[in-house]
C-alpha cells in the first residue's frame, strides 16, 4: 500500500526516502495536511537521530484506539545502510528513513568534526 507518494506503508511499518519529499533547493514539496504532518514527524526523527549525544525526546505519533500512544521512540541507525530506524515499544509503530544525509534535518553537518 502506498501512503503518501514515495513512501511504502505496511501495517505499522513505514519505509521512507526523504529525498522524495524535497525540492531541488532542499525545501519540502507542498503536501496535504496529513502528508505534511507525516513529513514533519520523519524529519524530526532524522533530526533526533543525528544529535548523537542527546537522548531521544520524540514521542510516538500514533493514536491506537483514538488515544495518544505517547511512548518515547527508540531511534538508531542501520549499520549496513545508514538508514535511520525507529520503533515504538508500546504500539509497534516503526520504520526506516533513507535519503536523509545532507538534508536540513541532518545535524551531522553541524558537528564540530564536520566543520574542521
């Protein structure tokens, strides 16, 4: 099943290539309100993942039974592909984000090591 263009959604699993949602200048493409909420969520996951020394503060967006899940996400990197992986231990929302490198939300570009 295709969610918003460029992402595959299967149950509670998302496979996202962030580049599919970016214009050549790096800004997000115009999206529907739902698409914009999802994109912002994925962008925040990337932002948190690339703040390597900071703990995760992002809560799950899902609303099982129309009630907010609110559990802190677990976010890490796939060591083989460098994709950002996330999951919620409570409601099992999960996914992988590729194409995040060198985007606005890639905080690695701001690290002291990358500036030298």
